C-alpha cells in the first residue's frame, strides 16, 4: 500500500456508537449558526464516522492550520529529546552562543527550553508585538534581545517568537528543518503527503504557524496522540512525551466553565471534560477526547470560537454511547447526502440588474489608498454567464469571473494578492499564483457583492460595490478578522 495516500478506515456512525441523527443535527446547526465552517471530520474508535467539506473547500486540498503547527513543533521536540539531541531542561542560550546579547539578563540566562514549550518565557503579551517575522534579520537574535521582565516559568503569554526559537534549535541540533525532520518520523508513517511549512528568510520553519495539511491529516495527528504515540506497530512519539505534552504545565485562568482557562501543556491547549488539542487562528481545531475514544478535526473561520466548542460539547459528546447502535439506514443516508452538499455561504441575489448594463465597460478609478486598488471595471453581463470584473492593483490587472449561485475555482496573480490579504506574520505569497474561489451576485439593483476565498487558508474578502451616479463605493471586509475590518473606497468614472 502507498502510505502517502493511506486513509483512516471508514464506518457508519452507528457501528461506532453514535447516531447519524445526532450528527445531522450538529451539521445543520453548525451550518446555520457558525460563520464559516470549512471542514469537519469525526473519528471514533479509530474510524472516520463523519466527514464533510463546505465548497469550495475539499478533501484533497491542504488547509493552513496556523497555530496547530505549535503542537507539531512540540512533537518534534519530544522526538528529538528521545533521540538524545537535546533536553527540555537545557538553557536556551546553549544553542545560540553567538547570538547572545552582551547584556544578557539573569532571567534570559536562566530560561530553559521547557519554558518555550509552556509559553512562559517571562515576557508579557505587549512585549512580543511587532516581532519582525518578515524582515531579513536574525530572528533568534531578535528574540533574545527582547527584555525578560519576569522569571521564566512564572508568566503565561502567547510567545510565538519563542516557538520559532524551538524550530531554530531543532534545525541547529539535527541539521534539518522541522518539515524535513518530521518527514520520515511522522508524516510518512501517518500517510501525510506533501505537507508544507512556511519558513523565515533564514530558511527556518516558523514553528508557531505556517503548516498546511489536509483535514484528514489533522485527524490522524489527533488519533496518534489518542493512541499515546503508537501507530501501526510503531512508537512514533514516546508515550511519556504524549502524557507530559497534554498535561497541565501552565495555568491559564480560573474559570471552570471556560475552555480557555483549563491550562496549557507543551504547545497543546487543555479543554473541559479532560479533552485537549491544537487550536489555530480563526479556529482550526484538533480536539482529542480520550473519555470517548474520539478525535474531531475542524477547519474554519469563526468569530466566536466558544460557540463552536459549545456546539461540539452539546451536540456531539452527549451522543457518544458505549456500545454499537442499531443500524439506521434512513438517517445515515440523510447524513451522507447532507455531507456531500455542503456549500460555504455565497451572495444571494440576481445574475444582473438594471445598473449592470449602464456601468459595463466604465473604469472607476480610486485615489491613492493603502490597498493599492487603482481601478475596477465591470464587463458586460450576458444571459447565462458569470460576472467578469477587472481589478487593477499596484499596476497589475486581473480579470476575475464570479460564479452566480456557486463557487468558481481559479488562480489569482500574486501581484494582486492584496485583494484577499492575510493577517499578521503568516507568510508572504510565493510562486506564480494563489488558488482562490469566487462567487458574486447583484444583491440589489445598484449593489454587487463579490467574495474571493483563499480556499487553502482561512481567509476571504467580501466586496460590496454600490453604484451611485458616477461613483463606485467599494467596501471590503475580511473574514471575521477584527484587525482589518471594513475598508471603504470611492472611485469615480
């Protein structure tokens, strides 16, 4: 068997002690109430019992997992420690003697690798802002130069630069990037094919983010941890590391009803009910539920993560039973049909409007703006065809066709990548093109709404374009990101 394409075994939900009817309820409520689910896969007793992708997302497409990458970085450290390449009690400075500041503080000198894993490096969140991920600078040196105000091990702060340093330590001690080091030790045994991991300008995997894999790969990773590192006759991760990494290492709060106050392990979050897992930006989830011998993998773009977690806790976990259930062919068929018809929300409206013919061929130019959008031009809409719009961004033009009532897959020139920007340090665009999907409609007589979705990431952009006299009022919103919000531009014919 080709291990790079090996899949988890499939089963009906009832065979694994969960009802198809309960899963239908979860899928329907999630579709109606959650901003944007991209995929879900539920594994029970090592069998996939539910799997679905909301178009344009698909089973065979990778998806950026963002901070779930941290849990893979934790795994690398555990494997490397077992091979004797390092100890988590080693001081961080041991691995970077040439990068140590001349005025290294006692707190920095005392910082062990363990505290990079626990996110307790002695910095506060405000100390870590504006880290120069995109700069062509020595990022390890930049990390070591950040003042360490508190004794390491005493303050929990989401220290992503510290996770990058873990990646640098692995590369220095093994001679391999995280990606290459894990290839034969984890990815190939699990049948994870073609993983990618964003790297810094120094060629070091980001560590804290940047990994892209498929939904089933996320589920396999969770299943591996559920099996305490054992996979098909091999111990891929030391069981002692699995136990330590997923145990409480750092308190994160005191509210027993909050999933975010249940503590942190070694780059793993802990949840209520004794669950644990990895969590990524805009809520990518790998949740391991030992009590129920289950794993759930989710990719999404969610503004309220607790609502999604509550939906899992309230709809799925009560449905787990200790024994197999009687077959329910009718509900299983309904579930299967629903899972193959999932569609990310698209603009609802008409193929054309009275205004469409009047504005076709007119170039609406915008004044200088941070988005560098220079002009927008609508093409003539013919009956039964999709709307075509030409965008000019930073002196580069791109024609994009928008599906009516569906998603059209295509590519976007990297020169026009800012039409669907990504937040933070998440890596720049590379190569010749960006996979996107597009959909649009005339939502009123004078307004066209278009959505561009980077379907291998969690990011999308919604453009509302309203025509008023000789003006085009363009408003853009990023998917559930507070950082960017709405952008409003006014172009003139």
